[in-house]
C-alpha cells in the first residue's frame, strides 16, 4: 500500500515538473520576433486571415492570449480590437 502511495506521489511530482517545464519552455519560447518575421515574409503571398480565413494582402498582426501571432484582415480587425489583442 505504501509503495502504491509512493508511486502516486512520484507520478504527481513528475506531472507537476512536466507542467513547470512546459510552461517555462513556452515562456522562454518567446522567439516571437523570428516568428513574426516568418509570418510577415509570407504576407506578400497573401496570408489567410486568422479569423475568417480569407486571403488578404493587408493583414494587421496581433499577439493573441497564447502569444500566438495572428494576421487579421481589415474586416476582422474590430474583432481583434474587441478581444484587446496586442497590436504588433
Ligand atoms: Zn478576416
């Protein structure tokens, strides 16, 4: 029985560590600058809007709640503004 509890505990600890690792990895992974560059590079070919998926030459770039970069077309821009996404 004690062994079983031990396994449970180490399992929980491992899960916790994994969670911390994932979070720290995510925050460290703020290579947003390079990703933004890549994103903008593609822009010339007409990137699809992240909201309506329509291709647009004139996208505005925002960082969403998860730090993901989204390209937003003119007509979806008010939606991004309403979500208070950080304009890039
Ligand atoms: Zn759109």
